[in-house]
């Protein structure tokens, strides 16, 4: 009777142990990932533009950004939500809104905008060439009555200058539209709502100043200066001198009429306040009449009064607009406080 081993799963003691299989070699260690090459300046600019675009498109309050629990749902692609460059919902989006347009593409887009603006100004200059003789004749009739030319090219040069200025005015809306279409994708929604009113107000104020200079200031100044002629003097005015004088006065009046817009901007930045402007009303009136005395030389009190009162009224109009800016800032701050409190309750 054979003896049963005590541990059947083990080999008998009189038999040699089974050879141990060799251990498998350890897998080679993974090579360290190679460092990414440094970004070029253009790649860094594109990455910064993409990050800025992502931040602009995030409409959540600041306290909720970066929180996955408050991630907005994916928007549905509808025609109402599409940008104006997309003719149908599945059309590719404008790359400038998503930050995907490289820096060189931006330069190429800017080149196209400038080229279209120059073409528009050239077409407007052609129309201004037809209007220039009437404008030049009316300006001379309002100011010096008769003007002379001293060189053969003087009449052509001055007509071309007036045609160029009129061309820019005529083609101004189209040029503004092309520039606006280039910069609007990079603006916030609030900034888009502010640029058009500010630009329209600035243009209206400047053209108002030019119109005042054309119809009233320049004829009156020349008429006052003519009073200094004494017997034996004969006034002969060159066309170039008359137009240069008109350009300077018109530019000065146009810049002065920007006072309400400048005041609104300084108030929005917090540099001045309506109360401060009201406290300085005496100095403003004295400065207005002093400026009119410089623009209208001579001992003519009537001219200074006629120009001084509108400038003083322009200052008080600026104060009123400053009050409106402060009221708007308070309303926006109140809305931000309410939204912050709602986020805190959530």
C-alpha cells in the first residue's frame, strides 16, 4: 500500500525542485516628454487674442466664472444668434469673433478696409470736384468779394483741396461703416452700443462748428479786419490766403464744439464731476469771452457778445450732459450690486 504524501500539491522530497522560470525583464522606462518649442510672437499674439475673445463671450457674472456648476448650456445655433457675416446658421463663423484669425490675417483685413476707404474717398472727391466751384464762389462772395491768383496752378490747387475735403465729407458714412465693420468684432456689447452714439455726436458737433465758421465767424472776422484799412490802402486777397484763413477758423470752431463730448468723457473717467463744473462757471464765462476776443480781433463788442453767449451756453450744456453721465454710472453700479447679491444667495 503506497503511502499518500502529506502535501499532494508539492513534489516529493526525493525529487529535485522544478526549475524556476526566469523573471520577465522590466519594461523600459517611458521617455520623458520632449519640451514643446517656444511660441513665436505671432503664436503668442494669436493665443492672447483667443483668450480675450473667450473672456468677452462669457456673459456670466465674475463670481461664477471658472465654476463648473455654473457653466452655461451650449447655445443653439439660430439665425438670430448668428453674426452678420453668416448668411445661414450652418455657415462658418466669422473667425475674428472666435479669436481664430491670425495676426497676419488681421493685417490683411485692415489692408482691405483701408483700400476700400481710399476708393470711397476717391469717388467722393470726384463728386466734390463738381461742387467745389460753387462752394469757392460762395465763400469768396461772403468774405472778400473778390480774390486774385498769383500763379497759374493756384486756382487748380485750391479747387482740388476743396474737392478733397468735400469728398471726405461725402464718403464719410461709407468710410465709417468699413472701419466699424473691422473693429466691431473686438468690442464688448456695451462698447458697441457706445461707439456709434459717441461718433455720431462728435461728427455732428464738428460739422456744426464748421457751419458756424462758414456762415458767420469767418465773414464777420474779415469784415472787422477790413476796418483797419486807412486811405491809400487797397485790399487784394489771394485765394490761397482766404482759404487757409477759413480752414484755420473752421478747424478751431469744430474743435471748440467738441467741449460737450470731452466733458462727458472726463466725467465718465471720474476726472471731473458736475458739481466741480458748476463751481467753475465764472471762470468758464470769462474764458469764453476771452476766446471770442482772440477769434474776433478789433474793438467790436457786438461780435464778442454774439459769439460769447453761444460758447457759454455750450459750457452749461456740457454740465447738463455731465449730470446724465453720472446718473447712468449710478444706474449701472446699482445693477451690478443687485447681480452680485443674487450670486451670493445662490
